[in-house]
């Protein structure tokens, strides 16, 4: 959780740095390309930050489920989620079967 939060903070700083980069002293053509690249980079960084925040929230919810002794129980089937899945996705609330059914 600490590492995830640190990564999130770094992404936020990166977004702020992209806002501060200026191309005022360059040629107009380069400026257009540079601004386009910065916009794409900023959008991607924002998407990564949002994904990281969602991951942090999932981990926090998993900690609450551990306290409530409901961690590792599928919220759809009520069955235990296999340990391999929980190792791969520690914040999982659905078994593989329930996740596949959800996608249909």
C-alpha cells in the first residue's frame, strides 16, 4: 500500500511538471508538435494516476475485508477465492468463475 501511494504521488507530480513545461521560446511548428506530445503524455499519466488510485482504494477495501473476516470470499458465490488469484490480485472480490459470468 505504501509503494502504491508513493507511485501515485509520483504520477501526480509528473502531471504537474507537464503543466509547467513551456515551449514559448521555440519555433511555431515545433511548439505544435511538442504541445501535442505533452497533451498525450499528460493524458496517459493522468490515466495511470487514476488507475493507481483505484488500485489503492481496492487495497484499502481489502484491508477492511481482512478486519471483517470476509477477505477471500467471493461476493457473488460466497465461496472461497483461490489463494493463487488473491496472490495475483490481492484486492479481488470475485472468483474467476464469478468474474467470467460478470463479463457475459
